[in-house]
C-alpha cells in the first residue's frame, strides 16, 4: 500500500472515532442519568353513584390503573356524586359510599391518598357520625383533613381547599401548618401538592361567562383566592415542583415561575351522564385519569389517559 493511501485510511478512521462518539467529551460523560422513583395515578371527581352504570365504569378505569402498575393513587376529591345538597338523606350518602367501597376493591393492594372535595361532606345530619368532614375522613380512612407524607424521595402535601366561609382557600390554622411544612422541607425533597380546587388554572376563563363590558370574574372555585400567598411562598422555596387539582372537570396545564399546575379532567367526565359530545365528555375533556412519573432529580412527566372516550 502506498504511503499516501495509508495516511488517508488513518485519517478516515480517526474521523470515524470522533463522529461516532467513541471519544466522548468529559463534560457529557459526567451528566448523570435521572432515575424514576415513583409512578402515580391521579384520579379526581369520580362522583360515584349507583346510576348510569357508574360503578362498573369506574371499575373499568381502576382496572386500567392496575394494569399501569402504579405505586400510588392520589384521589383529588368529590369521590361521591353529592352529599352536600339540602335534600340529601343519610341513606343516600351511605349508598354512594357503598358504591365507592365496592369499586376501589379493584385496587385494594395499591396505597391511595385522598383530599376532600366540596361534594363529599354531608351537612344535614349535625351530630351524626357521618356529618361534615369527620364523616368523610371515616369513609376514606384519612388521618386528617390536611396532612403530608414522604415516599421514595418526594414530599407530598394534601390540602383541604374547603374553607368554612370562602371555598377555594386555606383557613389560618391550615395555612400556618402548610407554611411550616414547606419550610421544614425547603432544602430537602421535591414537593408535590394536591388540592381539590385548583391553586392556579386557566379553566376559570374557559368555563365562566364574562359580561359584555368587563373582565372575566374568577371565583375561588376556579383559582384559590389566596394564590398570591402560595406564589410568594413558592418563590422562597424552590423545591415545590407540581400542584395537582381537579374540581372543574376540564384539563389544563399552567407553568408559572418554575412550578407546574395540573388541573386534571374528571374520572366521571360529565358526572357519568351523556355529555357535550353525546357520550361522556364535559366540554372538551373526556373521562380520564393522569399518570405521572416522578424522578430522583425532582423532575416529572405526565400523561392524561382517556380510558372512556
């Protein structure tokens, strides 16, 4: 072989090594791979009841979740259709909770954490064991109406948005507890927060009716009335990563100041009834649940699963 041809071949080989990445940059080689530490299903607004074949349809959803092999289920409230209306009797409340208990046997082996929805509380039986928030805590085996826990390197905070006089905010006692819980973890684990009412959402714009001359009027049921307090707290504690909610039955995602707010669609869609699409959708959102993968670096990804389109 001629010397010139040999040099060409050596040059080509050297170029191939560089192009194929065999010689890797030290900075690229040092980038660690993130590790998935939890797979979570977020269900919300199940509104279970005996009508419209709701129990079997919810079981179908839970079978899908079971097949997804999740580590944890987060239930965002309004578990039963309604206990809060004036004409609701105790028998009807117990009937709805019996539907819930029957359905969730499908995923009885998976840990489930809950928050209170506005329709879960029965306010007509003062003095009864089923009255108000204590009745719901009993049915769902909840430790308190707000609480926190740790799992696989993440910190979870479950809030009660059902303020006694102004729905869509925290009372002073809960707010002080919440601030303390966040600050105690400020240099530690990434934080996921779940509430029934959205902390921050754009669904209040698409689901409300502005008057002809003025701005949209967003109530506390669409955005927490104390959202600016949350934002100020999150600015000082950067480990808050994602806030989950429901209540609106619509699906949206707001990313503000490095915090992601996911208002996820209702598992019941149009309360199990024929919806705006002639099937089960509420406006543009069909019945579903959200899968979230949480990683050890504080990142996450998510997907809305339309189990009944």
